[in-house]
C-alpha cells in the first residue's frame, strides 16, 4: 500500500454515495487535496476541498487538475432524468467524459459505481446502459479500473417521499432475512467506505466488485 498523500478527483459528490465518499476523503490523511467536479457548487467548505463547476458534456475542453486517483459516483434514475435519453446522458456520457478527462489529468486509478446486474446485452434499459459504460471505460486505458456494482442503495435522500422512506426502513429491517449478502440492499455509506478501501488495494487491470464484496469491505474499513 502506498504511504504518500494523494490528490483525488471526485464526480457526483452531491449524490447519495458521493456525499459519504467526499466526507471520508476529506477526513482521510492519505489525501492532501480533493477536487470535486459537479454541475453546481456544494454547500460546504473544507481546507482540502477544491470545487469545480463543470458541464460534463463539454469537459473535454479543459483537463481537470493533475491527480493520482479518480472516483466516479455520477448517476441518476429514469424517473428523475425524465426519459431514457436524459438518463443515458448522465449514466453513460457524463461518466465516460469524466473518465477521459481524468486520464488526461494523469489519473491511473479510476473507480466507478455502476449497479448489480449491469450487462451490455440486457433487455432492461437501465442494466444495459450500466453495462455499456463499463465496457467503454475499459477502453480508456487506466492502469487500474475498479467497477463497483452495488445492489439497491439505502440512505436518506433529500428528495425521498414518505412512502419511499418507509420502503427504505423496511428494507433495512427485512433484508438480512430475505436476501443473501450478495444481493441484499446496501447502505450508501458502506459503498463509499468500500470504494476508498478498493482505491488502496486495486491491482493493475480491471476489477469488478459486486455488492456482496462491497458489504464485506465496507464493514471492515476503518
């Protein structure tokens, strides 16, 4: 494991997993600087945090600051996006744009959150887009590419409705009884902790970490 401090790039820090990830990176002494790229500024300040307001569709016009590792938590839902085209623009196009920009910035270790069930040949649009972006990322040329595939994410979303919050609570209570570790719902905080752990042990090549492995890594992480 490397001992020197690093600079990290983060995309999607305003999201559920990305918010927990950013908190953890800012408290981690192994990172001296964290650059957050997003469409809007985050309502927070920290001595290690540098924010960049970007248009992911035009990210190729200017490379982000030099960094050693990049974390991608970009993602939306079909409902929130408002349609398949808008969904693909975020979960495929923006992710790939960030990856290519990170590569220009010198990043060799890239970690991305997709989803359990990702498959470029799936008949399910959501799973197919996730699988397609995974395949596209493999061609960017990172020394190490880590793909995290969590199951249903649990966490307190700002836009959640009462019915959704009730469903999340039920999932937290019942999941250990109804599903095996590999597919049961997973806390967003656990995914973020697993992401940081994987960033420090990622070997060369492509590594896929399914939800069951993320459950274990997230629990073991300090």
